[in-house]
């Protein structure tokens, strides 16, 4: 493998960090343009200021490697041009590893239409106070296949710190997300695992969403397990109109209109509004104009998790939180289901057919409520027995030859 080493271009190496912003960006962008299959682009230690976006397009088998998350920092604090910090598109088998991207004007690292993308020990962050003008996404692979996010950190995103959207075959593991609106989000994606991660001090810890009006519809086969999802009580600082702006502060795990989701062996602790929520798109109160969109959550299995929180009132910064306070006071149940059911999934006796059931079992002392939102919360009840069932465990995704998975 041929290595493109910045260190060989500069003597002594210490002078590299003293170059002006434009010189650094030009040098790094040149390496990205000229990269050939098998190349490694080594970005040396130091804090490197970049004033416009960097891009990698139509490349195969390329590694972008820093000296470590705390050693190599690419800062876009003075960014003047470009919608992202780093943009990768139309590529295959790309690895980004051992570096930090800070303060991009938009998304920190956006990857599009790429088969085989690995983020290994990458941090994205917006420094300073969390605010709506921060970029939407930290790590942002969209319309990709074979996505691996391992040992990463995401801080300060005004939408989601770690987001995977409209993609297939996904692993997010050993990663940390905090002080984002959404810590980790899987959206309109299939065959995804999120495990051994920690999400805390976000508005919502881990979200699994299906949304309308997107090129890829109908996500599913998503597993969320062995995660520590705690103290996600941070204020919602999403810009007005963003769907995550509807997420109540104090949300642990939220499933929105997705099918075939399995949540198990997680520790969901001290999220003051809801530990796990299962809701239809109707709860957003947004109109549905996409004729192909399916707005109901079905085939959900929540089992063998640990839920716990102190007696606290839910958020008053959100209509759902106000409703929950009115109905439950400080004793909001750990697991909430909106109770809005697709009539097409019902058997003749009015029960949900087994293949569409929401099953909730073996979650210790966790409490439950069906909000009966469809009937204006009139028949709200806490009887979990109708959901005391099991489902076949979902299959794990296979990344094949994705970089970093060896």
C-alpha cells in the first residue's frame, strides 16, 4: 500500500502545524483528489484550521488516518465555504480513523452513496455552548451500504450526533454521544445494530425512526442492545421545524413508525420523561403527504432491559411532557405506547395479529402505559398483559468486507 505522508512533504515536521489555513487545506485536498486505490492519507498531529469543505469523490480503498482523536484535530471554526466539513461521495471501502472534526458550518462528516464506509475512533464536535446554529449531524452516512461506526464520539449536533439514514447493513458500536439533540439515530434504514454504546445528556438518547418523503422508505430489522442510555434530559436546541424538535427532553429510547425493531439488554436510566417510547407518526401532528409511507410502529420487541429513574416530573418544554405530567404526575411509566393501531393489522376478534404485535417482556420492574392517543387519551391504561408475548430475535447485519471490520 502506498502511503501519502504529509510528514515527508515538510521539514521539519513541526512546521506543518504552523502553515496558514489555506495551505493546509490545499495540501490535504490535493491528496484526496490524487488518492489511488490502496492509499493511506496520513494527517499529522496538531490542530489544523480549515476555511472551506474537504471532499473525496469516486474513490476506492482509501484510508484517511490521523494520529488519534486527541492528537489530530481538523477545525472548521473559521469555515467560509461549503455545506459540510468533510464530504465523501460515490465511493467504496473508505476508512476515516483516529482524528477529530470540529465546528463545521454544517455536518461534520457527510458520506453519500458509498458502499463500505468505516469510522474508527473519530470524534465530531461543536465546541462551546449547544445552540441551534450548530451543524445538524456529526457522523452522517446517508444512502450507503456496509456502514461501520466503531469507537467514535459525537458532541453538540443540533439534530443527531451519530446518524445513519436510508442505508443498509449498519453497525454502530463502542461509541459515545452526548450533548446532542439526538444522541444516536437510525432512520429509514435496514439491517442495523447499535450496541455497547453510551448516550447521555442528549435530548433523546437513541432514536429509531421511519419518516415520510424520503427516497428510501420502510426501514426495519434494527437491533439496539447492551447500551447505556442515561440522563438524557438536555434541552432540545433543534432549529424550528426539525422532526427531532418534537422529541421531549428526558427521552431514553424512541421508536417512531418503524417495523421489526428489537430493544434488549440495555440500561435505560434516569431519563425523566420516558425510558422507551413506541409511537406512530401521527403523534408528531405533521401532515402525511407521502402515499407510500407507513406511519405505524409494528413488530416491536422490547425485552430484558433495565429501566430505572427517580420520581421526577417530565419535561414541561414539550406538549407530550405536559400531558404525561397531567396523567401521571411524577410517576410516568418507563415504557409508553401511543396505542394508535393500523386497523389492517387486526384479526377478526379485534386483537393485533401475531406478526404485527408489540411484545414487551422481562424488563424487571419496568412500568408501562398505553396512552390511547387515538381516542384522545380517554382509555389510557397500564395493563401490559396484552403485550406479554415474544418475537423471534432479529438477524444481525453482515458488513462483508467493510473496511475496519477485519
